[in-house]
C-alpha cells in the first residue's frame, strides 16, 4: 500500500502526542523528552499554561487550615482555663493578702527598679567578659585533652584533672574559695577585688563544662576528615585549626549557648563577696525595708535577659537540624 502525502506526518504526530500523555494535538515534541505528568484533576496543561489545583487538593488544603484553626482555638481556650484556675487558687489562698503586700508592692517595685538596674549593668559586664574567657579556656582545655602522642601525656592528665575537679565542685563553693581564700594568701600583686575574683571563679567552673562540650564536638568529627586534610599537605596544627575545630564548634553551638545562658544567670553569685550587682542591690533594699518586692524585680529582669537567649538557642538548634536533614552540615 502506498502512503498518502501528509498522512505519515500527521499520523505520527497524533500517535506521538497521544503516546506522550495527551499533548496538544499538532504540537512538536522533541525526541527523548520525558512524558508530561498528569496533574490532579486529570488536566494536562501545556508548557505555558498555568497550574490549576484540583478540587480534591483544594478541599484537602481547606481541611488542613480548618484543623489548624481548631487546634489554635483549643490551645488558647485550655491556656485561658489553666490561667484562670491558677489565678483563683492563688488569690483565694488564706495568705494571699499578706503575700501580695510583701512580694508585689508597686511602690517598693518603683523604688527598687533603678537600683536593681544599676546592679544589673555589672552582671552584663561580667557576662560579656567571662563568656569570652570561658570559651577560650574551654577550647584550649578541650584541645589539650585531645592531643595525641606520648609526649602530651602530662598535658592530657592535667587537663583531665582540671575538668573533673571543677565540674564536680559546686559553683558556690568555688566562688567562696576564690573570693575569700585568695585575699587571705596576701600574694604580692594579686587583686582582692571581689568582682574580679568572682569572675575568675565563674571562668574556672564554666570553662570545665565548655571544655567537655568542645571535646565531644572534636571527637564527633570523623577521622576521615583528618586523613583527607593531612593528605592535602596540612600539618596537624593546620588540620585542627581549619578542619576539625570549625566542624566541632558548629556542631556544639546549641549546648554552648545553653552554657552561656546559665553563666548569665550565675553572675549574680558574685554577690557573696560583696559585689553590688542586681541581686546584691535587691538584698540591700530588702534588708532596709523588710519587703521582698525587690527580689521579684530582680527576678523579672534576669528572666527578661534569659528568654531572648533561650529562644535564640532554640532557633539555632532547629535551623541546624533542618540543615543536617537536608545534608547541609557534614
């Protein structure tokens, strides 16, 4: 049978279009191109047509939005009920009038706020300086504990003894020993300032905790990273600085931030040596007025400082988890 002119091209185009998923009749489809997928609802738009969601998809999205609104409404209602119940329990307690007068007096709060804020400035300066020193000393101690070779055995022993001792020693005892013990030695050229000595006690204690966090990060780096760096010609020091430490610190950012949050709160403990910080300022006001509202003011200020850092830590943790799930962190 002889082929009619034009029948071959149109027939092939029609069959090719049907075989490729219902393309526009008469449109040219390059060879080897993947078949177009049918979208929800059975529609198969061309290359330049806009996507139109199917009815089932629209209903599913509407159901999800409705369920989210119901969940938010239930959460808000349950929170409101819980708050009302707690308020009624506290307000109807037999000692509430006396407690309100002693701990929640607005006039004493206005009097205490400026003095507590002045003391809080010392807490912030202590946190800024001690935080940097803690990170430096903790990182050096962690590196000392991970040094290899028999020649570094004394260094590893000293670093291990330091971390074990100060992690087991309560912070309040460490501060008492440093603040009261160092001046008793009457060493030439050694300061007796309770602020500096209290900061030294904070650094010694928190650096031990940070050292363990950083060491865990260093040991979590796969040995192949070191081997690859050494094969590229990097020395052991360069490998530690440019390959191992960046990965270790990046992996341990959330626990390090948690330690910084704890350090920010514990700066108030330097008041045991007589340093006038936020807690000591509140203590002076309480001792003079026999009203404990100043403690509530100091507590609220510390909470106001801690919550942003806590939320920042949560955000960093969630961001790193997402990146790790997507393969963005080695």
